[in-house]
């Protein structure tokens, strides 16, 4: 199996569409930066957050700072990780500073329409726009470089997970901002990061529309027949081994629409009140036969 050929096919798939959506995402990030973050001194980490701080402290132009740090970190990434690993960040690293500059006139025009009496409304707009724009960029397989390079260096040399490295880096910047701009700004930054991360997750993996049931039951044949013949759902029988007694057993695997979650569970319990369930969110189902027209109630009655 030629994994490089497979990766190339994945990378080339829908390239133009992915690039267009990525550009839109970066444009929205630039607009969010000028319209909400700079305007309200909101520092949520990264080099753009440091740009806001340094402009506040020493009057450094935030755009020039972003250009300089982005290019420096791009060359650092090329030197440390090579072209292959740096490639997904090259476009974003060049495009993001440009979008920060290009969106200044638009953000200046829109400012009067986004002046709210309470900062919480601003935080809400910022969180949603930042999460949506970031999710769009990540889902297309790109990133905007910058602080991601520092995160990757921490992962490589400090041997820590990406999430932990990102958290440590951003929390240091946010705490530093809190010292300069006030403790209240720390709370706002945490809210923005938390809400936007939820939005990014939803964009990357979607909203759970199904539940995945793993069922252990002493009435396996009866339960599986009801699922197939009466509920008209697909079911897979898994071979398993008990961890305590080391005995052989069979488990049922079944994906059920979220709206049918309660009825499905109750039907199984009505057949075997001692049935054991493991139930997980199921974000995507590809292939096979997916039942979507009727609910379980429609099938039963």
C-alpha cells in the first residue's frame, strides 16, 4: 500500500473548494480580530494577542508585529520541521496578516453597528465568529501558522500533547494580558476560548445525530431479531471475551437515530431488563443502510 499516494489523493481532493473556504475562514478571522479583539483589548492568546498587548504597552503597530512574527515563525518551522510538515501552514501564515490589513476598512465601517451596551454581547459575537472561522480553516486541512509553530516545538522537545502545549502557551499570554489589562479580561478570554472550541469541535466532527449502542444481553437472539425484524435497524454481532472470567460472549452493535434513543433503549429493556448498555454519541455514519424515514414508533404502530 502506497501511503504517500493515498495522502496525495486526500490532499488533492476538492482542492479549489477547500482553498476558497479556507480563504473565507481566514478573512473572517482577520475581521474578528479588528472588529472585536483589537477594539475591546481582548487577548485570547497567540501572536495576534501579543500584538494587542505590545501595542498597548509600547505603541507597536499590531499589524507589523503580526507580519514579522508570522514570517519569523514560518522560517523557524521550515528549519525545525522541514517543508513537508510546514506546508499546511504556509498559505495561512501569509494570508492571515494580509487579511488583518485588508479587513481594517471594513471593520471601521462596521464598528458603529456592533457597539453594544454590555461587553457580554460582544464576547458572544466574538466567540461565535472566532469559532466558526477557525473551524472552517481547520476543517479544510489548513492552519494559520504563528503560535501553532511554537506549539509544535513544545510538543517535539518537551514531549507533551498538542492540547496541553496550546493550553500552556495561551494561558501564559492571557495571564500576562490580565496583569496589563485587568483580571476581568482573563475571564472574557477564557469564555471566548471555551465557546469557540466547542464551535470548532462541532464543525470538525459535526453534531451527533445518532447514538451508538453496544449491548450485552442474555437474550441475544431475541433482541437481535426484534431490532432487525420489528425496528428495521441494522445490527452487528461482535465476538468478545469477558475480562474477569475470560468467558466468550457476544455483543450487539447498533446505530440509532438520536430521536429514537429513548424508545430503542426501553424496547431492549422490555425484552431483557438486565441488559447492559454502553451508549456513545455517533457523529458520522458512512455506507451501509441508514434508516431515516420513519421513527421506531412508526415501525411499531
